[in-house]
């Protein structure tokens, strides 16, 4: 079966005055429809650049994809033309960005923004509006407005029709986040990438938005990459989790396996750093030591300088990710040997 998203050994460099920072050093991740992957890790480890790479939204330069593939339904997005990328972004890949200023334009009414996104998506697939192909401009606009109202209703915005005429500042933080979910899903994408979608919200609103995301994913049979600092978020909604460290994925697999039986020393350290070990409530804490400089990153495992299990071979070459159990991958020679012994 062709995977919805299959990132294979992706290497990404950022060029700057100081040199080449290898911000992604060979990450691999496979997402199927129905799966919600939590992408977790400390700040600066490459979560957002991974999400942005899938839609090829990083400016190049400074970004350069030096190796690997990003297969969306079997085709490498890195080899697509810009016109093909517009179709992908408009119709097949929904995004909620970390930076709130890039999400809703404060100068336009919510309705205008939703209708624009619906009309743009319908340029790639006219069935989205539910009007016959060749329908006139005003019929399409009416249909797009109807779709906007229905999406706002689906994400739980009361009095949706009237609220189309409001501006973003007239919505609460939680309601704005619901609008963003509606906007990301209005083109019926197969894949949703949501970068810290609930970080700015208080805990009860966060829980509502997460429940909403979960139900929409089930209703639309989507695959999701949910980027977050918060393991509580992961345990509430994710089916799978990938743990990033300094541009690498150190461990990935089904949520219960990774959170309950973590094998990589970094995953173990992260989980230990949560107060009272309450994964359901805990946010990721920083660990002692610091993340390596990615410009002159040493050749071996990027976690080696902070790792309690470090061995000489860890410093010589980057570890390859090994499958330990179905879907459970760990990039650490020490733990995989221990398991196979
Ligand atoms: N446009 C850019 N130009 C140069 N370097 C960048 C750019 N965007 C990100 N980086 C670098 O890439 C690395 C990964 O950044 P990224 O934003 O993906 O981290 P993150 O895991 O999303 O962190 P956070 O949790 O803070 O959002 C960092 O070292 C960052 O400085
Ligand atoms: Mg980020």
C-alpha cells in the first residue's frame, strides 16, 4: 500500500553567513491515513522545518535539500514543479502554522478568508463546492459561502452564518483556533500538518480543540502530523509518536510503545524530566546540557555528548535507525543490541 506520506532519509541544510547548518540529518517517517503522529522534541530540534518541508514552504536559499525524498502518495514533492506544489497545498495538504500571524489575516473578515480558500481548493477539484463543473462565478461563490458556513458549524462555532462577517480580533483565541482548523480542512486534504495548534490556549480550550481535531480526522480519514512540545497533547490524541533530537528522529512508533517502554536514552530522559512522571499532564522540560551546534555537528550520534550509555562507536558514525518491533524504530546501537541479545 502506498503510504500517504513517506519521508525517506531527508537531509536539509540551512546556509548562513556562519556556514552550513545541517538542521535535518536523515529523518524518516511514514504516515498512513487514520494515523495521528505526534512530532515531539525540544525547541530548535527541527519539528517546524520538517512540517514546512512537506509542503516545500522553506525559502531556498537558505534552505537546501541535500539528500532524501518526501513522498506524498508515492510522488516526491522535492521533484514537483511550483504549479504542482500549489495544487498540493491548495487541495491535498492542510497546514496550521506555528506562527499565528501567518494564519489569519487581521484585515479581512473570517468569511472572506474561508471563501477564498474554498474557491482556491475548488480550482483543483470542483467537486469540493458541490456545484456542477462549469458553474458560473456567482454560483461558485454562493456554494463556497455555504461550505464556509458548514465548516464553521462542524468545528463548533455557534451562529456561523453571522460570524462570517466578523474580523479575526472579534473571536476568542479558542474560536480563532477553530476557524484555523476549518480553514485547513475546507479543501478536504488527505494530510494535515498542525504545528503547535493548541500551545497558546488554556488547558480546557486545548482539550476541546484536540477533541475536535481527533473527530475531524476520523470523519475525513486523514493522516496528521501534530507538532508539539507537550507530551500531554500526544497522550490525548496521537496514535503514534516520533521523538526528534537535533535534526534526527531518535525513536518512533505506536504511542503506547514509545511512551510506556521508551528505548532510546533521549526518550527516556525526556519522560523522566516530566514532573511527577505524569505524562498525561506534563509539558516537555529542558534537560541538562545543551543541544549541539548544527553548523559543526560532530559526525557521530548527536545525543552522544549528553548520553549516559555512550560508547566509542557512538562518536564515530551516526547511528542507523533499526526496527525493534512492528513500527517501532530506534536509532541507537546500544539499545538495539541489548534488545536483540
Ligand atoms: N528560515 C530559517 N533560516 C535559517 N535557519 C532556520 C530557519 N528556520 C529554522 N532554522 C533553524 O533550523 C533549526 C530547526 O528549527 P525549527 O524551527 O524547525 O525547530 P522546532 O523544533 O520547530 O523548535 P520550536 O519548538 O522552538 O518551534 C534551528 O536550528 C533553527 O535555528
Ligand atoms: Mg517550531
